[in-house]
C-alpha cells in the first residue's frame, strides 16, 4: 500500500533556513554571464519558493541552458544593460 499523499505530490519545503515556504513550478527569466556577455534566457522551468523567491533549477534544465550557450543561437531580442556604479 502506498502512503503517498497525491495532493502533496512534488511539494518540497524551501531549503533556506527558517523559510516556511514550499517550492512551486514556474517559468523564469534566467540571467547568466557567458564569454563576457550578459545573456537572459526567458521561459526557463524552475522551482521557486513562494515565500522567499529562492530558485532551484533541475539538472536537465542546466544541461539545456549549457547547450543553448554552446550553440550561440541568434537572440530573440536585445535589451539595454545598465551598470550600477
């Protein structure tokens, strides 16, 4: 007999000490610096804590991002970059 709770399936408590939140699946804009350039990848699947905003990426998502960066596809658009000085 399986004691798993189907409603709680996949819920994971936040890994930040003291945070009462759980992670939930969302799509995020992920920013990375690659070969001296700032690159933003939109619609990245991630687990995000609803309480504190901590973000976890799955291993397969990281591998896909690495593949995208290695292929250097043409960007869908460009954005201004401002430096905080």
